[in-house]
């Protein structure tokens, strides 16, 4: 198994997951940094301490609450939130950042968090694959990445927790190819609740916030791309004519999103299409074939053979990568 570092924090109640600067080609024009956090505070009353090289220059500014993830928030100890730190008046190259309570000093004794600079990728398509954890079938993973390449995806951003060695080797291969961007996700989550992403460790309320803070980070890191989609590694977006994703979509006009929803950006409105305009099938296996009470068995059944049209091409690509990585999994 491959494991990674813990979340670092300067406060006992707020835990910074990522800090991402506004996407600008000219770094001197950056106006803000967004902090994606798990927050256990009641009043959300913080300042941002921003550091330059060698942690010498300090810029302190009020941390403005941008967004709170409301799903199950009454029952979660740590809430997924975003804070915005204005840096319009700053004249240093930002290196690290902290959140401190009002009245506390900057430069606490531990744990600066690095500032990430979002890249500007005009006309490019990115996928947020959220969090990879536990056991992933390496061949299925290869198949998924090769399909994304066929769909003209430019970047796949993925957070990595504890995963099996073969799957990690696959991810590192696609990182070397330039399509995958891998970011460590902590093995031990902050707070008092012992939880994880496996079924037996999933916490109904807290784990959704753990996942959402990764989605928040995806949104900010990929803000400079023209198109962004949240797609799990067991999901395939399939068009009748196998058009590339950029051919299917015209623009990305959302201001916020989670796993299953998105909100339109200012100046745009959401349009909900009726079934005679578009049909989107979401295929998945029922968890247990012998459990006839499972609501999954009540869903309508549809046969879809579109993927058979590219099966041979996709199979050849998968086998080639499997041999290259000397993977024995079947």
C-alpha cells in the first residue's frame, strides 16, 4: 500500500486541505487565494497570513467565507468550506499561507501551507477524478485512462490516499505521460471521528465533507481550464458518435459544484432539458444479486452496446500499457 502525509494546520479547529491562487498568466494580476478547508469552528472568524520566500514578508488580511457545503452539516464535526484571501495589495511572491484566529499572531510554531498557482489552459479539457483509495484494479484503471485520452482529455486531477502498488504504478505511468496530476490525500483524517472511504469506515455525514473538500480543491486548481468535469474512475461519458468531450460541450459556466450538482456562474442560468431533448443513462451494477429488496432492482433496464464499437481499439491500448508496466493482473 502507498500512504501519504497528514493534513497540516495552524489551528485546532480549521484544517487547510489546499490553497489555490487565482488563475492568471501574469502573476502580478492575481487578486485572491482560495483556501479549501475542513472547518470545525462555529463563527468562521479567521485571518489569512501569507508568506513570501524564507517566510520573512508577511501579509495579513481578513479571511472571507466564500462557500459552505451544507449536506449533512448539522451532523458533521468538520464542515467543508472555502475561504477567500484578498491579495490585491500584496507585493511579494506568495509561498505559504496560514489561517489564524482574530487576535492570534501570524507565524505560529508549525505548519505553513503552500500556495498552488492555478494554470491557465485555454481551450483545454480537464477531469476531476476525486479520490483514489484502497484497491483499484490496474487494468480497469488503464482502460479508463486510455478512454479519456481517446476523448481528448488533457488533464486528469486525482487525489491519492492508500492504494495498491499496481494501481499506483499505473497512476505514475500516466503522470509521466503528462495526462495525470496526482496530489496526496491524507491517510489519517483530522477530527475525532475515525473514518475512511471504505464501506465499513464510511461516516454518513462526515465522509461526504471529506470528499467535498477534494472537489472544492479540484474546482480551484482546474479553474484555468475551459472545460471541467467530475468523473469517477468507474464512470464513462459515452456519446453516440464518440465525439471528444470538447466537441460535446460548448462552455463551462458553473460557479460551484459537488459530486452530483453544479450551480451556474453569475450572468448565466441553469437550463433543465426534458427527456425528449436529451436522455442520459447512468449504468451501474446492483450491489447484491440476491437482495431483491434493493431499490436498484426497480430501475428500468436498458441495453447499450455503443462501447462495443471501440472495444477492439481500447483493448489493444490496454494490453500495450499492461505489457509496458509488467502488470500480471487479469
